[in-house]
C-alpha cells in the first residue's frame, strides 16, 4: 500500500497531497483496489477514521481534505460549497488566450442525459509558451498556457469540461481532451498523467475561526512538463495578491 503525503493536520481535519490514480472512495462510477482508495489508505496509515469532505477526480493530483469526525465533516461541507472558500487549481492547456482573465459561465449536465446545472469557473493565465514541434501537422510550432482556475461550483469534471468547451483542452485529459496533443506528449515525453493539480485550498476554520490555507506541491511529473513546454513560472514566487480582480 502506498504512503500518502500529509500536508495539514489538526484535531479536526487532515489533508493529503493526493497522487494521480487514487480514488477518494469507492463509487458506483469507478472501482479500484483497496490500496488505491484514499480513505482506506489514510485510515490504515494514521489509525484514525476519516470522512471525505470533498472530491477531486481520480487523475487529478493535489489537496484533498478529510474530517476526523462526522461532526467536523458536517460543519466543513457547507463551507466548501460556499463562496467563502478559495480553491485554486493549476493546469496546462492547449493554445493561447485572447482574454488573459475571465469567467467561464457554462451550464453543465449532471449526467450524460441529465438536467443542466449552472457552473462557473474563473481563470487567470499565469504564462504562455510555444515549442518548436508541429503537434497537429498544420503549424511549425505549438502553443500552450499555464492557468490558475477557481471553480465557483462543484460539478463533475467542471474545470476539464469548461476548458474543453473553450477548446483549451487540458493536456493528458483522455475523457474531455485532445487526443492529438495527448498522443504527442505521451510519445515525445512519456506523459501518462493529467496536468491538473488542486494546488491551494483556503477556508475559515469552523472550530478555531482561523484562516487556513493548504498548499500541495506539484509532482515531479508536472514540474518536468512545465520545463518541457518552456514555462518559467515558479510556484514559490507566486503572489495571489498580484492576480487581477475578475469583474
């Protein structure tokens, strides 16, 4: 069984930096071995019964928060669904952006044939780059962008689907992405991961009243891909106060 990286812990909550391929818990939509289910791994690792408060997709890496009691979970869940919480994701996508900041306001179906649900995602372009490779057979170079995204709602695959709607597919997304790009990254650099990372989670602690910010370091795979695509952005130099306000 793998060992999870614990990045925050107090008397009420515990957070991990979830690796790619690990499920939060078993669902009817996906199944996995016991040693690839975060709840089971964490309980075995810590000896504490934990309660998942939110979910991130199986291929997505980054901050995943658990409660140490059902009471803590019940207090935290509405906070994570409110506008008071800040959830920042990093991702690498195809193409450059005309508008360097904005909000994608696109309703998404709950299921394939389900009803539409409102969904909004804010984004900021942190950096854009190009590489001297013709990945599509049409241009002498290929362009990419590194984004910071904040989903205001919590729809399934929301960031992935919203960016796909804009045709800025996340690299490594085999469900909503661009197979041409995915095949290039796989053959050229051996990438088998989704370049989407739950980087920061900020919230007001429901028991202590403190402002908590939890940050998950990028994986070596993600950092390596940033270098391959000629990005110079460094997470340690990022200042959230520098982000332009999106009207």
